[in-house]
């Protein structure tokens, strides 16, 4: 999720804090208190699996062919357990993971690189004896799913890329995306966001992500938006998002060598990860890719049109000979 956008609406609070001298201590205490409360409300729902010097949070349910689910920016695996995973668990073994540095997963060395993230997630999946999975990635998670396929082409049955980031784009990102990873952001902006972001501001960010569809009732409480407001997670997410483009530039030439079936689901109303920049180009580059364009759906089709996502997963499994 793009909760870093809260930074721009709380800059005034940062300036006020700087004018008050000893306010940094109070700011830190308030931020720490809110982080502790958020973690108490939203504990891990699965296992914490050791992968070297880090732990990866994994939630498993169902039985059948292995299906790995990888969430997007500044989110966590609860995005999938809100509604989708229970439906999929009727015929797949669903393995949802928190990406490194987000949710309840530890940060790893080189976490900014989707390929390093994919290696860590594959290591956790190996502990669970995951074999030849279908790998689904949403948004930023689409880049990690593609990295998974590039890194393990002989043990990846298929890919499902949902509103996924796949290619470098023109221009840069907004300040709210990049500022948290800077020294100023870490020192002033991020603590202020954690300490003072209101429920209304968080709901406004969610509405922007889901637009033009509405946010499902209970979604924010289920995923635990407070986890996304923790200082470390805001910084880690900004580090990942702000450095993604050069990694995609390195990855994209390899898409032509992906021989597994790939199902791409992208919307023509997605203003976060553009269809023309990502979905269509991936469909052109990958030899066994098929693109489904959803009309009028925003950036969260796993909630706005879950039937389309389930159908894409089933198609990938059938094409891979798993169903």
C-alpha cells in the first residue's frame, strides 16, 4: 500500500515538532506506543521460518497444487487472507508470504532487489516442501514473482501477474514515495507519520488505492494498517519502491526466456501500475503469456474482481498440467 503518501499531509507537524526543541523524545515515545499497539492488534497469523539470518512470515491453508501468493508495496499477506485465500484453499495449498522487511518478515541483505526477495521467499517455501508452484504476485509483488520465475525456471509451474510492475518507466516517483528513505525522512517525516497519522488519513489512502471501487468493509482492520505505519516498514518500503526501476531494467531482458505459462491480469483503470507500461509489454515479451484486461477496475482486482483472479490461477494451473 502507498501509505507513504501520508508524509505530504503531515509535513506541517514535522515543522512544528522541529520548532519545539525537546519534542523529538515525545515524538519517538508516541510513535513507539502506536507501533506496539498495532502489533498487538495484528499478530502473526502463520509461521516464522528461518532463512539464514532472517525469518519469513508464512501462512498456509488448503490442499492441492502449491500456490504462492506475494503481496504488493507496504502491505502484508493479510491482503490475501481477507477473502481470497479461503476460496483458493478449496483446491490449492495456498502459501501466502510477507515480503522481506514488511509485515512480520525480517529485512534481508539487499532487500531492495526483487531477486533477493524472491530467493528469501523461495528458501522459506522450500522448508514447507513447496514444489513446482504457481506463483502469483500483485503490484510490487509482480516483480518478485517474475524474479522467482527467472531464478527457478525449472521449479515454477506458472506465474500469475496481477497489476504487476514488470518494466522500467519514464520519469521518477513522487517525493512521498522517496522521501522516507532519505536521512531527513527517517529523522523527521517518518516518525511524524507513525505518531500522528489519523484513521481518516489512512482511510483516504486506502480509498485512493482501491479507486474507482470502494474499500471493502473491514479491510483496513483485517490487514492491520498500523503495521504499514511502523517506522521501519515505511523506510524499508520506500527503499524498495524508490530503487525498483533499475532492477526491472536488469530483469526485463530475461522475460523472453520464461517458458512457463504466464497469466497477466491488468486493468485499464489502474493508475498505480499502468497497463500500457507493464501488463501489455510483459505480454509481448514473455513467449507463453496471456493478458486479460479488466475494464474499469482499479489497482486491487483481487478484491474488486476476485473471480477474474481465480479464473487466471485456474488457467495457469491447467496450462501447467496441474489441474
